[in-house]
C-alpha cells in the first residue's frame, strides 16, 4: 500500500478508537440491561357474596379457608313461604290454561246438538201456536168462541215465536264458539299468571347462594338464623384466578416492555421458587409513585402501573404478599402474546 494512502487510513482508525474510548468513559462503561426487575405486591380480586332476597338464613355450608368451585352451593334461606307461593301460582296457571283451552276448543258436539234440538222444538211449538191462533181467529169471526180466547192464542203464538228466536240464537252461539275478545282476555290472563310464576320461581332460586367463580372463602360474615338481605354480605370470596403482581414501571422503561411478555415471579415467603407469569396489563395513564412501592431510587416521579399475572397451581400466593418480577427484555412479539402460560408444561 502506498504511504499517501496508508497515513489517512491509520488516522481514521486512531480517531475511531479515541471516540470509542471517550464514549465509554462518558457513559461509565456500563453494559445494557437485559432484564427489568419490578417490585410489587400480590393482588387478588374479592367478591362480597349476598342473597338476592330477604329472609332468615337456614344453612351455611362452608367456612373460612375452604376452597369452593364455581356453581357450588354455599348457603340457603328458609324457603317455606316462597315454595308455597310458587305452588299457589302454579295452580292458578293450570286453572287458567284449562279455561283458555275450553274457549279455544269451543262447545262439545253434544252441546251443539242439544242447542239445535232445542231450536227445532221451539220452532215446532211456535208453528203450532200460530196455527192455533188462526183457527181461533176464524171461530171468533163465526162467533163460535169468545174474542178473549183468540187474544190468548195470539199472545201464546207471539211468546212461542220469541222463544224460538232465542233458541235459534243459542244454537248459533253454540256453533260459533267463544268470542275472539274472550279468547284474547283469557290468553292475557294466562300470560300474566306465567309471568307471576316465573317471578316466584326466581325468588325461590334466589334463596340459594352459589359461588360465582372458583375461590377461597375469606370471611364468613353471617350465621344460620341471621336475617339476610341483598345489602348484607354473607361471605367474602377471594378469587383464585386471576392472580397478579401489582407493580410500577418508570416512564424511561415503559418503551422496553409490552403486553404478553413472559416473566418470572419470586417471593420472600418461598425463597428459591419461581412462578411462571406474563405481563397482562399496562396502565394507559401515569401516576405518582405510591409510598408503598420499594424502588432503588425512592423519589416522586411519574410511573405506570402494570399487572403481571402469575400461575399459582399450589395456591401459595396470598393477597398483599411482596413479590419480585423479572422480565427479560429481548422478547419478540408473537401471535400468542398475552395468553396464559399456566397450561403449558
């Protein structure tokens, strides 16, 4: 290589090395962090369980510390009054359904035949009365009978004709069946009875208290014989899923993390044991550092709350337990980000 070319090349190398040394000294020579460590506390949702009804408690089936499953019966009220009310409404509904069925079915064939026979008998009687009146009328003209007899026969003929018309109307009603308005009214009454029965059955179902989710009974507040109401809690249920560590991350570290990142959680209560976890929530708004948060630099600066969801198969984590979460920062986003790692081996 020619000297004129070699000298500038060496000069560039020397300047680059000097610049690197200067940068290393000005930045203390610290290596880039590969993991983010957060300190926080275990958080668990709590549910205040209460009856959706008012009556005396009959049975309390679980105690503090017991593990319950979703749908498990926890307590019952004295349901005697509710059962009797439901039985009464069931009977009323059954009766109204028979009334509606009778109206829709109309009259029985035997009733229709009877109405027709009555109408026919009334017609024959009316014709006979009319003929009797005509004969007496002729006899009055010949002065064989008194006018009074003819008048009586005329009145009897009119009465027979009216009776026939009434029987004819009865026959038509029997053949036509119930009025549309009567069927509609009976149907509406039936619907009202059904609604009342549904309410009674819901009230009867509300006399039983079931667990809304898997959890642990934290407090047993009332006892058998106590008066329950929707405003009085019976149990406090601590939900066992999900469980998370509530921690805070500084704004300068916010860009290093994203939801779905895998993490490892440790506690002082179980030294040496690590729990699988993942970053499930990052607060959209900043807040001042809470006084209860322990950081290497205790100062008032803006931080963001995060929730690191934890797998707790042995039910070892407790509400408020101090915990440390470690998040490896070189994780890439994947399609299954945010999914629970608890089901994976």
